């Protein structure tokens, strides 16, 4: 799984996932779905463009299964990092993707470990 950002949580998850051998594409899709669902809840909504620009992708790179999650809206990084903003949607917050990763960390690792034991 590859998540961009400087968060310690993201770095720890990337490191832990890299150590899981025999990751499967199905397991990676399930892990990304866990994060994606939480990210959708925390993503601020004004017009719906940002939340609807979420994407997940699973591919193989250098013989390893890699998962990617993010937003295609050009302004996503600015909204994500704006800790001074007040958000109207209940539950939304800055650092919405990092928060989703932090809260999903345990489940993501568990799903990937179980899917790798095939």
C-alpha cells in the first residue's frame, strides 16, 4: 500500500505492510475499501467534487502488490492540510485521509495478513 504524506501513521503503515509477504490483490482491495469508507466519512463536502474524486488502485510493482488511495481533485491537498478551516458536514475534518488511515491501521494489517496466508 502506498500513501503519500508525511504522517508518522502513514509511514508506520507503509513499513508494516511492506513486511507482509504474499500479499494478494484481493486482500489489498479489501484493505483499501476499509480506508476508503472512513475517508469518505471524514472528507469535507461542499459541492461533492472532493469526496467523489476519491480513488483506489491496486497494481503490481517490482513483483509486489501495491495499493494506492487518494483524491484526484486538484485542491485536495489544500483542504486536507487546512487545519484552520471550519467544516459544515458533521464528522468532516482536516487531515481526513490520514485520520482514516490511523483509525483503520489495525484492520488493514489484519486483512492483509489473513489474505496472504492462502
